[in-house]
């Protein structure tokens, strides 16, 4: 029996139940991991409340990200051995002291990457990687707007985009978060609770607006985000922290300047094993070189997952959050 956090019914943070579960021996193509750290992400709340349906039904073990040591391997697994240090993101099962995982969804951690660092960046860091390099190819001279610039993905996006030579504008909810965003590569911050962010973007850019908006907020920042984008620019909606964007008339993209809009997911961008590995290796490279740092600003015991979710949804966290089994 191992400790885990399960969801027996969808709802608020109180439905996260700390209990003991059985973890079977790994089957064909699987590995068993003893976890050292479990990542906490907004997507975890989407599964908890039922916005995203659980692929395994109820009950399910919450969590989509973690890092630890391989303690057993199933038949047919050749890429890993017992004792390997691994990180992963995968649908559900993350909030547990031990878990089974399809071997093809894990990646080996370089010596320079610690467990807590890995658990704080596998999902968020690889999300930043594909957004900046594949959804919209950010290069020197690109102007980007990052919503929630002091959040888990936001801090990584700001650092990485700045490293690539972009002008980075970020929205934040407080002066403290503005200072944190600026310390992590965001050249211009906008206090969205006090300022009209499209007007400030227009002012900052001298009317040229942004090439791309990276939006993990959703309902509260749409459609105003479209007013921040130059003609033929891109709106990338990758999260719904304030709720999902509702259906809209696609002609709006025409009237705002023949804009492009996408709702990308990390699952799609890393569906192939080779894409998963290359995305992870690119992340490991920039982190290992010190170009991008992963601030793990909140650590909770696994049994305190409810509090972690309350703090996350209450906008009381910055950077990455992890649970320790």
C-alpha cells in the first residue's frame, strides 16, 4: 500500500482524499516509479472539477506530472532500468508515493536536473517549449504578451522568450508579482486589475501591438487579448484558469486583423515518442545551461493537496508548486 490523493467525486478542493492504495506490478510496456516529487498544475483542477473528464472514470488518482526513480520494469521495456531517474507528464496518477507509468511517456533526467526541479517543470516547461518554438516561432525581435506572467508557465515563458531575443510584455495581478515577472525576463508588466491591458500594450509597443499572445487565463482575458495582436498575428489559448472561452463568431478574427487562433495541448505536440524526447531535451538544455530557471516557490506534503489546490485557484502561488510524498 502506498499513499495517494484520489478523487471519488468531482468538485472543489475538499474532494481530494488522502488515502492508501495498491499499486500493481508493472505490466507489459510499463514502469513503476517511486516518486520524489509531484507537480501541481492548473490542469489538475480541471480534472478535479470535471471540466476535463477522467479517462479512467472515478475514482482516480489526481496529478499529471512528477519525478522519481524506476523501481520495477514490465515486459518489453528496453529504454529504462531499475534505478534510473525519470520525469514525466501523463494524464492522472501523479499524486502518489509510487505509480505505474507507460515507459514511452517517461524521460531520463540528466544529472544536472533535480527531482523537485523536474517535477516543477516537465509539464510547464515543455508547454513553454512548444509554444515558443512550434506554435509560434519566437525569434529576436518578436513581441509577445504573456498572461499570468508570474505563474508556473508564465515565468518559464518570460525567461525563455527573453533568451530568444523577444520583447516580453506580461500581465500580473499585483506589484509583488510584477517584480517577480521582471526578475524573470519580462521587460514590461501590466497590472490587469488596475490597468486596461490592451491600451497598455498599444502604448508599450507604439501602436505596433504583439506578434503573439500566450493566454493561460481564458474567459477573463478574451476577447480583449485580440486587441493586443497585430494583423496576421496569433492568439494561443493554452489554459482556462478563469474558465473556458465560450463559443464566438469566427468573423471576429477577421475584424481584428485576419488573426490566427489556436487551442494547443502538450499531449498533441508530444504524442509521438520522438517529439516528447526532443521537447524534453530542449527544456533540459536551456535549464541546464542556466538560461531558464525553475523557481519552485511552494512545497506541500502530499497529504496537504487540498491546500495546494486552494492556494493555486486563489492566485496565491507563483512559479512552480510541488507535493512531496
